[in-house]
């Protein structure tokens, strides 16, 4: 199948075709996501929580993001691969964001970067876009601002907050973002934004009217200890894996493993 590009994503949205986005942080998950037909793989800074064990996304570094994006790119051929710019790697200035983005694209080979922020980050998005950096924006609930937003709470529920998110969406679109992630906002608000913008919207906890949907690998497959309310697990791999390891451990202790069958 042909390689998915930025233009593929835009064209599918204009044709009313939904695109499927999924996070992946290593070669095996990226390969499996590609085999399953995922259109876009996001090397998300959620790896700080799902893979590295931190309480938030804030501690993950640019070097770690690049390392994970590199193996994801090497393991896939069809999906469009987007890498998150981690906290602190782009907020200081457009020039800092450009330097970080160049490192990500050159060293990992991924197709685009993603950053959080609306109106305030629009000048940075414009600066990057004008210099050939493909950018995906992220507004609504922004995990890198979790301490400021008071936790992982639904955003845009009152009139003022909704107006602010609509302004953020229009600003990043005008600045040249190729797509925008809408996280944890009311369905009606996401539908209004989707109908207004000329770029694709990517929903996570934002209803069915977005042009695309994204989930975190661990949430989708039931590996997370607790899922967000908007991210149902399609499997229960956490328990399956625990059961498998426990069975093997029991077989070791009762001397049923290894068996008598030779390796070759």
C-alpha cells in the first residue's frame, strides 16, 4: 500500500473518510499497528507515563522522543509518523522549536512534529511551517499543561472556555498546522470546530464528528491500569499477560518447565 502523507490525511478528510491514528513507542507496536492498517502513528510523549513510568508527560526528554521515533520509523513503511515535541523543547521561542524539530526530523526520519498550544503557539507554528516543518497542533486538554489546568479534566464546558478553544483552533489552522488534535472537549464543540476548519481534526475524547480518531496504544489494548472514560479497551491484554507469566512461573516452580523436549 502507498505511503500515507500529509496530503493523504487532508484528502481523506475532504472526502469524508475517517483516518485512524494510534500511538506507538517501539518497533513491535509500530509494526503491528501498521499491519492492522493504522494510517498515522503518533510517537507520543505519553511514553513518559505508559513506558517510562512517570506520573505525567513532563519528564520525557527530546533525546528520548527521538530514540523512540527512530525505531518506530524503521519498523514501518506505510503510516504517516508524527513525533511529539516534549515539554520544554519548543515553548521558549520559535527558534528553539525549529531547532528541536530539525533534530527530530533529521535524526528519526519521521514525517511531522506535534506540539501543544493554540493562540499563544500560533506564531511558532507559522515560523515552523514557513520553514518546511510539518506541524500537527494539539488543543483542548493539553497533558503538558496538566499542572496549570488542574489535572486531566474535560475542557471547554462553559461559554468562555469553549470560545477560547475555538479561537485556538482557528489560530493554529491559520498559522499553517496540517491537522489539530482536539482532546477531551464536548462533542458539540468538536463538531463545530471540525465544520469550521479547513484542516483535519483528530479527536480523543471529542466525539464522532472529528475527521480522525486517536487512542493511546496501552489504553486501546487494555494494558493500562486505568483507562480514561473516553478510551474503552478493545482487549484485556494486561490480565492476559499477567495470567501467562503467572502460569509460566508456576510451571517453573513445579518443575514442569522446561520440559524434556530438546530445543532442536
